[in-house]
């Protein structure tokens, strides 16, 4: 699985032209095929300071309960970007998980639960997040709902926690993109790059795809 991230001259998340970006569809799943299978489209752009990410989700049974940084956002309706900021997954990876209300979990680890470092609250607060839903969505929205979540991830944050191949033309990172909703009435675990494991577990860098900066 490969994806090309194009460069943008825009520095303002509010003014990003997402029509410039190619889309990623999350068509694979872990565990049994879910009864509720949301349509999820992700788009990325970058400049010298930020990685810009946008998820658009055609969803249902939507929930957001976690409201503290580094909280259990994966239990909610949640979109996730796992990535090694370079080509060698042995250097470890970041897992950036944000629920539909905009609450962030961001950690770096070598492998699952090994050498895990939680990115500081002060650094997490430097990630600009824009979502179309309120911070708390409870009770669950059972009707069909389209929601979007966008964020600007400062590259300087990543450099404090890991070796980073700074985005530029020709640079490659390893990554995967996910959508989950563990504690909703209709749980699911969707992926971009397929993961060959019998049970849901997104912490599988061996199965990361490759993203190219153009």
C-alpha cells in the first residue's frame, strides 16, 4: 500500500484546499466483518512545518466520551494515524488517535507497550484540531451522521521524541490509517493497509504501508 502526500503553500488549517490531496479509503477490517462499516476517507498534505490530516466519515452509532488528553479515545468513534517518521520501523512509531470530539492521544513506542513515551500535554496542545462534532457526544448518535476531523501536526513536536526524516520531496515514511469505535453499540476496526492478524490490534508496524512526500 502506497500513498503520495503533496506539498501545500498554505499554513492555515482553516484555509487548506483539500481538493489538492489524493484520498485514502479504509476498506479493510480486523476481526469479523462489522455490521456497521463506515465509509472513511483520509487526505494528507504537508509543508515545512506541519503535516495536515483530514478524515471524512460517513458514520452511524457515533459516540465521544473521552475528554482528557491521553484518554481512552479508541473506545469512542475514533480515527487514527500510526506512523514511523522514516523508512525503518525498528526506530519505533507514533500512534496519534483522535476521537470525533477532538480529544487526542499521542504516544511513541518501539513496539506495542515497549519503550512507550506519552507526548506531553503541552506538546499535544500545539496540535490544532478542527472537528464538526462537539467534544462530548453522549448518548450515542444512532442516526446516519457525516463528520469530519482535521488537524495540523507540527513536525517540531515529533523531533522531540524520535528520529525524524523531515518531510521533503523524495522522503518516505511508513504508516497506517484506522477507524475504530470499541465501546459503541456497533464496534468496528477498519484499516487502510491490511493487517493479517486474527484479532483487532492496530499496533502492527510490520504491516504499515509507505507514504511518499512529493
